C-alpha cells in the first residue's frame, strides 16, 4: 500500500511493533506530525483489512489501538515506491479472557494471546509475507501457533495455518474464537481453569466489538451514519460459504448456545490524538477517520 509520504521516515524497521503509544521509532515519539501519519496508515490498513474480510467496519484503527492493550506488527517494503517504501501488511494480537470448551465440552477459562486482525495487501498476498510477519510475531511473543486463539479466522487464514503450521483440527466453540486441538493439551494445567457456565448471556469479545460498531452506525445522525445495509448476522455468517475469487467471509463455528464472556477493555475514553485526528480529517465522512471507532 502506497501513501503520499515517506514510509521509511515513519517506520525504521522492516517489521515495526506498535502499541498504545503509536510509536514506531524515537523520531516519531518526538514529532506529532509523524504520529498523525502513523494514524493515517493504521486507519487505512484497518479499512483495507475490514474490506478484505467483508466486515461491516474496521476492527483496527489508530484510535482503537490507543485504548487497547494490543500489539500491532507492521511490515513495510522499504525499497518500493522509488525508495519511499510501501506498507505490506499488519498483524494484531492481544490477550483476551475467554471461556472455551475443551474436547470434553468442559468450559475452561483462559487468557491466551489471540490473533485479532491480520492483513497483507491484496497484490502481495501469497508471496510469503504473511508467513514472515507471523513468524516474527511468534518469535517476539515466544509462543507456538497452537497456543494462540484465533478470532473468527477467515478461510484464507485457516488455509494459511493448515499449510504453514499444520493446524487443521479445531475444537468447536460457542463463541467466535477458534482453538486447535493441542491448545488444551499443550497448555500448562495451571493455566486452565474449569468454570461453571456463567449465568445469563455474556457475549464473546469479538461480537461485543463488532456489535458496538454496528450500534454506532445505527445511532449516528446523517451524514455520519453509514447507509443502512443488510449486515450479516452471526447466524447468517454460519450458513454462508466462501465464494471463489472474492473477499473471504470469516468462517466461524455456528453459535447455537448463549455466548460467553470476553473482557471489556475495548472502551475508548477521550484522547488528544483522537482530537487531533478528528480535526485533521473533519471533512471526511468515514467513521473510522472521524475517530469514532
Ligand atoms: N485463498 C486461499 N488460501 C490463501 C489465500 C487465498 N486467496 N491467500 C493466502 N492463502 C493461504 C494459503 O494456504 C497459501 O498457500 P498457497 O498459496 O500454497 O495456497 C498461504 O496462505 C500463503 O502464505 P503467505 O504467502 O505467507 O500468506 P499471505 O502473505 O497471503 O498472508 C493472509 C495470509 C494474511 C491470510 C492474507 O492472505 C490476507 O491478508 N488475506 C485477506 C485478509 C484475511 O483474510 N485475513 C485474516 C483475517 S482472520 C483474523 O485476522 C483472525
């Protein structure tokens, strides 16, 4: 993905690690204008990822990253675009408290590292960049792929995991997360806490986040509200099959029971950078660009 500014000025490494501070180098820490450009890159990446996954709204943006304890690995190709560099893609991970079912159908409370969003620019997919980025994250987090939980993996991600890490057998869950068989065997017993099914309906993290975005879309007045479109419900996603040659639909286990809890760390309080982004892009009607995500 090309941008109208120098990517190498923002990101010094081939793979940069961004967190709540949106800082990729000492230079960007000291210069607010660089932070604004980083925010632009993150917002555009989040939108491209959402489009590729057929999501109604981005689940990654600069303002979201600021208020989540997530880590985002951003990969660039520093030589392309006449030496200004292009962004190849990103991978976002974070810890989530989840209630998962083990192979015996017992509810287990865990807080694994989760793969939350993963995107490689369309023209660069299937060139090995995803693998390079994923392996970098594994090394940095010192974790095996089987010990991760995957938030509504797309058909492309499932194929990626099967091909590169031989992850094929998942244990059916009642929420959107996918855990593979050895997730439960390889995890230390002390890390698995058997729990009683919680009372009442508690929504899984990823549903909460996506539903919040939809709710915002419904309640915002024109011109901020997106046009009403028939968003897919979870149950309709279950029945849809991926279509060849088009953007993947995220494949997820069908939700047939009440769903269970994630944490609520996704709330977005007030922030100076958000204000800055709002002002800077006040002419755009895009919701994420307006800082509502
Ligand atoms: N169709 C099927 N499988 C695919 C496709 C595709 N269009 N693209 C990649 N894969 C899988 C295949 O196993 C492929 O191997 P193959 O070419 O021999 O069939 C393998 O990935 C290629 O590996 P890489 O080149 O290292 O992967 P890539 O750079 O393409 O990155 C990624 C993989 C991130 C899934 C990328 O395809 C992408 O951005 N897809 C669109 C967005 C998406 O679906 N992201 C995952 C969302 S789910 C989540 O984030 C929890």
